[in-house]
């Protein structure tokens, strides 16, 4: 039967959702260049050099920065995204989602890919002005308020089995807003590989079948463009070999 006859749901219903922050080199560099006097300002060259040095130092001596995102935020690949009037900085982040296939604890990097059931597209919707709490700035990031409302993780349309993906590092991610290309990157640009993320997580907690890891996003998020999601927008996100999703943003009353 035609797929249009059906409502396509998320291909996963995870117990836990993990998100890796700041994990693409081009996105980290872009954020550094956007700061202060901008990419064309007199301080841009120094910021670029400092960012590149910081990225390589973190690659050598650091570890993935991974947070939790509430599982209730998972939605279907074509479900509408409701945006209330008080939300002004809702941002997009196309990412490759990794679905865990078996219980994993203290996994070595070289064995980590054996724990994967499959891959899917996710869009890690993030409210930028809630990432840091104004009332308690010393306490750092607030991923509950900024990432975890219902509908803030469109997933799918498919979960492609891991054995069907020959080389995950060569997959291309893209995102379009109202037809304009905003993000376009390769998994190979990750600072920490998918295997390293799984190993890191499994040494801090126990991964269970169905758990979902959102592995980071390439350059081109809304804060770079100074343009955020609003009612009427159409967001299309895709990954080569994993399909694509299409989400319509709609208005929502604050009541």
C-alpha cells in the first residue's frame, strides 16, 4: 500500500536519550568565528587559531561531552512541531541517531560498534536562550529546559540496521529550512567517533537495548544565521542512506 496512507511514527521508543554536545569540528570553528566581532572582524584570525588549537587539544586529551534529553521529546518524522508565542530561539540540529542493540557496560572503543542495532535521523531541537540559566549562571547548562519538551526530537522515518551501513563515517547529513540548505556535513568530521561516544557512555552508565544516542550536529545551526524556528516554517532533514523527514512548525497558544 502507498506509504501516504499511513502515519509514520518514530522508529524507536527509547528508555534513555543521550546527546553529544559540540562534536563536529566545523560547528565548533563556526561558533568561535561568529563570536565577538564576527567572522570578518579584526579578531577573527586569532579566534580561529585559538579554536583550532582548542579542538586538537580536546581531541588528544578530552572526552565526549554527553547530556541527557528526556525520552518524552521523541516524535515522528512528519509530526507538526508546536511553537508557543513565548519561544523565540528554537533551533535545529540534524544528527545521526545511534540505536543501541544490546546491554553494554565498560565497552572498549574497538568493540563499541558491535553494540549498535541501527541508525536513524534525529533533529535535536534546542531552545538556545534556555541552555544557560540566567537565575543560576554558575550552575552551567540546563538541558531539561532547553532540549526536552514534547516534540523536540523528530526521529526517523526509518531505523536502518547497522549491518546495512557500510561505513557510517561517510554518511552526509543535511537540513533545509523552507527549501534553503542550512546544514551540510559528513559524519567523518566528528571530534569523537560514534565508537568513542559509546565507550565513554558505557563507562559512566549501563546502556540498554533501544537507548538512543544523538551524536552531534555539523555547522549551520540557527544561532549562526541569527534565524530561529517560527510557525509556518518547514524543516526537512536527511542523512544519505537513512531517508529524510519533514516537519511543519505550527503556532501554539500559551494557555
